[in-house]
């Protein structure tokens, strides 16, 4: 009766019945995806400077985020847009996270950079535009690091889970999925955040899934309600863009929260997390 | 900076700044849309018999629903599918609602039926396929009854609000919007429930907006998490399909909850409603 | 192996094997849909005045169009937009067509207007927004007039054919389908013209299908290449918006051709029509 | 008045006014994209064996194709699907093309394979899933080989042209775009072939654009009408999947033509090519 009631047999390792319980992915600082305590990943779209990333890490850690996100290699639609600080950005990110007791998640674009990025990051992000970059999937599947696999711009649930299957079949079982909105006909929001993907993935697979309300809407004013909605839908965590000065951000300013907005958001999420049987991480005091 | 930060001036009456506060739409039994207490509309897709609708009304009222939904005139993709009981269905719906202290919302398809439907129902539903049936919008705009305006299958937020504008300009200010999912490329769910529409509509308009997780997903197993997500996103109510025996339903069986599933759902929604600063209606005791 | 290799059995009357040959729909002036000679429908989006519609009829007839199109009742997204001249527009359209030997196709929006519109028009158009207005489909199915059924904004091929089935089951077998573009994620064009619908419909059904490159693209500069592409795909005719002064048009100016552009287009279509085994109608001399 | 009447200034090198005339891309065997004679690329989805690719090259060359296509590295949704013959496939492709006077176009997936693929192929294909694989775009931009850049699954025209801009800015000006259908809500066809993209790209850019009716529809029965429609829309060439025995193909069987179907197609395209002011390449006699 159900559409997609269970995955076809072409899925082997991501299926819910492929292992006994649900997968819980642990990061070095104690953050985990899939357990009772949620993973809250926060930070700027792009790492821009030491001052920017350290101030952001301090602020988001103080509000309860436990994973620092930030792009060192940026996949930009235009070749003339800011492409990220590269290796230097990785180091800034690592230093900032270490100083405030956070783990690091950052995107890797090039299969030849996997080793370098894995040296600095605790979790490798495969971005939306690379969800079906099978070369990159295989290389990241070979790395011994947890992976955050974002859903493709117009990927079906089945295609997304098969992309995860590429990682698992290569030997990397520490995979977290991230719903970040899909392309739609309405330009009122940047993407259409598909929150039903959260319980649907949970019903089909043992892998954790988190929600990115920043890319999922493209509008700062919608981030808080959609973060709450994501947790109510059962998400195992959130990925939120935060910037010291959104209008001055090198990328994604319109969807980034200020420190104060992020603090307010976290304050309001306790009740909805509890309603979903989960809790937020404890805030880390500034170093 | 925002996309659609404010509506163009071609919108006059639905704009948030067109009136002082937010619109609250009241139904005769005390149910309201837009106030602190949520509106919970529940019932079968189609009214099938007196036994079916009365048993459903009793069950959903006992679980806390305050508006009875059910279709007497059904817009069916195929001319050979069950088209509803028509006028007889309206009477069965009215009787069942009266017996259990509920208000009635039901769809009207034909401008020539508006008077008849308005005689039996407390709220007129304009369905997805008729969101831009301007003839029907004008006729319902002339009726002195609250309206539930569902979003079209691929309607933008702007088009949806302009459809509401047709109702308001005709003189009917008691309009509630209903997000019920839009068409997408992924057949894993029947539609793609666009929950960001809830806070976006709230930021643009003074009208209340509710969520239909049944049509929004098409899968019973996803209704509970998406109902919770809808409330967390700030929805003013829910529309949920409930049937005594979903596999035997004349329409929409795969997305209908059993009485027991609905009761469980309502039990779980209290905490998320509270987290959103709202409360569920009090359950009505059986007659 | 094929997706949609044949229609499910829920289709009875529109199926290709439901009758011996292909349906050919004839209009009073000799125009036909489905025969060797193509049907070329042209005219303004809205009838605006006697001068406008007569000048247009004269120009398009002289270039070889054999059906005059023009809206008297306009389905407009905004209640504040021009809604058409109504009954007066029907008469102007009829007079202009008669003067230049054309047949008339025009849209009917309201089931209560079917009789009036059928009195003046030779072919009743059911517009995109009403493809699943089942009330209207039944009423038009009862009329003894050919019907032009436009595809809905996001209607699947199956839904479109089932909408036609509503007409056939009501007793009206003279149905022509019109592909006019569907909604997509790219705002570069107004709609996405789905020309594969033409051979797909031909493979599934005995009904004729024409193409509307004006709504299908929304850009005058794309009308000529897409008209040619539509004929090459096997379309049984075209529907093209033409206006004496597109920038001054009450509606759809950006996609309307001038008289001169239409004449140029028709001149260029002869070769592609011949390549598809068809021919354009002979031009009618001005009265 | 036009949507996307001209490209924003963020485009520099792909703009129509960035150079005097239109770009014509030449391949070693005389095939060209953008000139009066069309480029006809044909061959199997995957290179499977020497017998398969030689038989196909012979057949399609005899019917008038001048570029041999075939995948050695296959981007497959599932990790368990056939992934291509790799380097061995490149050699088989090269040998078959040389034997029958054809040029070779084949996909490169991994930036580390660009040099190897460029050694065997005359034109490097960047596939749909890699349109925004910016790492690959930069690497291919550095190669001195013509590029065939397929449109992404849900890429806008602007994003597609910016992907081409990555190639041009890296120094590779020999870029041909390929429209191959975009993702839509209707599963009746595999993709929705957006033929309006052809004249739209021609109006915005000096780059040639070809059409792939095989992926664009996913159904062999629709390939011929859509190939004709593509030429009528002004395409500079076609990419058609042909296989000795489609039901036995390792991939894309349902959309592949038999040799006989391809020959029939080519026979019918002469007239529509002529109607568009173009001509098909002369058939090459078998070796």
C-alpha cells in the first residue's frame, strides 16, 4: 500500500534491517548523531579569517553547538565568486574548534584533497552538488572519518540512500545524512525543505539524518521555525549557518543568523527537543 | 536581501499590514484558527455512510479534534472513481458533527452548490485543484461562511495569497490557508509538504494557516511526525484524515489513520504544541 | 520495459485502441485537428476591442491561420487584473471570425456560461487552471461543441488523459489536447514546454494534440523555434498569441507576436510541416 | 520585458557579445558543432566489448553519424551496477572510431583521469551529475580538447552557462552544451526534454548546443520525434544512444535505438534539417 514501504533489494548496507540497531556516529569531542543528545552543527558558510571563525566558534559553543561548520573549499556557481581559503581555512577551522571544545565538519570537493581535509576535520562533508560525484564518494568511503552526506538538489530519497550505499560499500559505515532542501518551482524560498525525508529515511535506513534549515529556506527569518520543525520531525541534529555580521558574509549572508539570533534559537529549541524525546547538548564555556 | 520580504503592492487585503492584528477565524462550536488553542480538523476523506461518519466523529472528538472533515463532493482524477454521496453526505456530516459537538468543514466543487453546502457546513473548503477556480472563489467569497483555502498542487506562495485575495475582495474575510504539499519529482511521498510555507505566510499575511500532513505525505506512517513538525513550525491547526478501517476506505486509505493511531498522535502533540506556545483543544466526551 | 507503455485499464475511451483510427476534429470553416492539414489557431490573449480583434483576425487569416483565438473570460492570478470583456467579447470574436472566414476557440471558466459561450464559439477551451475542474468538464462534456483541453500546470500525462476521459464519458468525443508547458524550477522561461508529450499522447490515445509555444515559453523570441519544434514532434496544430501591439496588450504581451512576426513564422513553417508529412492551411484573403 | 533577456554581467566569456561570431567546435575527423553541417553523435551508453562497439560504429557511421559516443567510465546511481570497462573501454572506443572514420566523445568522471581520457578521446564529456563538479570543470578546462557539457539534472540555464564559464575561464574555449532533459514531476518519461533551452542558449551565448533525445525521454519510441523537434528548434547536433541489442544492453536499454531504427531516423531527418537551414553529415562507407 505504501509507496517506498521498504527499499528494493538493490540496497544492501543502508537498509534498516541491515544491522541490529540504529547507527550512532560519534565525533572526538563527544558530539554524536543518532543518540539522545542532538548534534548541533553551527558556523559560517565560509571560513573568512581567524577572527571571524574564532568569534563564531566561541559564540555558537556558548549557545550549545557542539560541532563547528565552515567551508574552506567552496563549490560556487560562478567561477568569479569567492572560492574559499583552502588549506589555510582548514587550519583556522581546526584551531577555532580546538579552542572551544568543538568538533569540525567541513566540505571536501576534490578526491585529491580527501587526505588533507581528513587531517584537519573530524567529519567530511559531501555537498549537495557532489552527492552523485561517485569518484569523491569512493575516495571518502576509503577514509576513516565520519561523513556528512547532503542530499542532492533534486535527488530522490532512493538516490540519496544509494549514494550512502557507495560510502558503506567502500567500508565507511559512519555516515550521517543531511536534508537541506530540494529544488522547487517557487522562488519564494531558496530551496524547499523536505522534512518528511527525516521520518522516511528513519523508516528505511539505520542511518542518522539531520536538517539544514539555512540552505533549506535561504531566509534567516525562517531558520528558527524550520529548525524547530526539523527536531519535531525526529531529526538527529541541525546544521545552522551563523556569522558575526551576515550582511558582510562572503557567501550565504541572507540565510545566516547573528550570534544573538542563534542564542535565541537554541534557547527556544529545548522544549521542542524534549517533546521529541531528545535533548540539546550542554553549552560549552568559552576558553 | 530577502526573497519575497514583503508582498508586492498588487496585494491589498491579505497583507500583514492590511489590518492591525492577526485574523482569528471562529467556528460555531468554539473552534478557532489563529488563537492560542489550535484547530484540529479530523475525519475521513469521503463520507461513506452514517455508521462510518458517526463512529469517526465520536472517536476523533474523544481524542480532542474539534472540527469534523469529510467529503461529500469529491474531485477525483478518474471519472470512474467514487465521486462522493453529494447532498446526502452533507446531511450525514452535519448530524454526526452535531451529535459530538463538532463544527463541519467540507469541500465545495461547483459554484452552484455553494448555497447548499453553506447550509450544512460551518466552513467551506476550496480544494487544491480549485485554488485558481476563480468562478468558485468569487462565489465562495460571497458566502457568509469561513473558508479553508488549500494550496494548489504547484501554486507559489504568491499565487496562493492572491487566491485568498479573491475571497477577501469579494467580502469574505474569514479565510484560513491550508498547506497540503506540493508536487515534486520524488514519488517516495504523494506530495512534498512545504512546512516553510507556514512561517512564510505568517510573515507576509495576517491570515491563519494550518497543515494537512495526510495529503502532504500520502503515507500514514509519516502523518504523526509531520503533524508535530507542522505545529513546531507555527501552524494554527491540523487537518488529518482518520477512518474506521483505512484499507477499506473509498479514497485515501494509505494516508488515513485508524482511531487508535489518531488518539496516540493527539496524546503526543501536547508537548510540541506547548513548545510552540499553543494548546490542543479539550477532548469532547462522547454523546 | 517502457514507462507508461500503455494506459492502465482505468482509461476506457481515450485509449488508442478504443477506436479504429485516430480522431479528427472538424470545425465549421473547414479547419480540422488530426488530419493532414494542420490547425493554426492565432489571436490575442484577451479580446480588447472590435478594432483590435478585427485587425488581428484579418492579419492572422492572411498569414494562414484558420482558427481565431481570444479570451472573453480571463482567469487571472490577481483579482485586480483585467478580467476580460465577457459576453461582449464573445460577440466581437464571433464577428471578427465570420468576417475573415475563421472558426472561433475561446475559454469558458464557469459551468453556468457554457451555453452562452457555446452559442458564439465553435470550440470551447478548458484552460490550464481548470483541467481538473470536474464540474466544468462535465458541463462541457454535455455540450455539442468541440473542446480544446489544455494541460494543467503540473498535470501528468495520465491526469491529462483522465481529464479528457471525463469529457468523453459525458458524451463529447470531439476533444483536442493542447500542450502549453508545465511548471519548472527555472524561471528563465514562463513554463517548460514538454514537446515529448506530443508523440507520447499520440502513442497512448487516438486524440489530436496541438502545441502552444506562446504560453509554453512566455517569450516572443522563442515562439518561432518552438512552433517549428512542435510540428516536427508531430503536433496536429499550433496555438499562437498575436497582438497588434504586444507592449500595449492587456495580458501576455511579452509572449505575443506582432502581425509581421506571425507572418514570418508562418512563412518558415511550410518546410518543417512538409518534413512532418503535413501542410499548413491555405491563407484566406482579407474580406 | 523578457525574462533573462540578457545574461547578467557576472558572465564574461560565454555571453553572446563576448566574441564576434558564433563558436564552431571542430573535431579531427571533420565533424563540427555550430556550422551548417550538423554533428551526429551516436553509440551505446556503455562500451561493453570490442564486437559491440565496432558493430555499432560501423552501423552508425553508415547511417551518417560522425562522432562515436560510448561510456568507459559510467556514473551509476547504484554501486552494484555495471561501472564501465575503464581504460580498456577507452581503447576499444578509439579503435572502433578510427576504423570507421569517426571522432570519439566519452565521459570523464575523475579529475585524475582527464589526461588518460584526453589521450584516447577527441572530446571530453562532462556528464549531468558532474555539471557542478567544479574540480572536474577546472581540470577539463586545462585540457586542450573540446568539451561536451551536459546540463545538470535540475540546472537552470544560468547555472549551466556559468558551468561553461568555468571551462572558458580556465582557457578552454571549445565548449559544446548538451540539453538532455531535466527532472520533472511526471514519471511518464525519464526526464523532461527542454527544447526551448536550444534557442534560449543561442540567444544568450555564442556556444553551440546539441540535444540528447535518448536521455531526454528515456523511451526509444520518443527518440525519433524528439530528435526531429530538436533540429527544428535549431540544435547544432544530436546525441543518440544506439545499441546492437537494446534489451541486452548493460545500461539504458529502454532508450536505445537498434541499428535499423537509427538508420530510419537518419533517413527522416534530412528534411527537417533542411527546413532548419542545416544538413546532416554524409554517411561514411564501412571500412
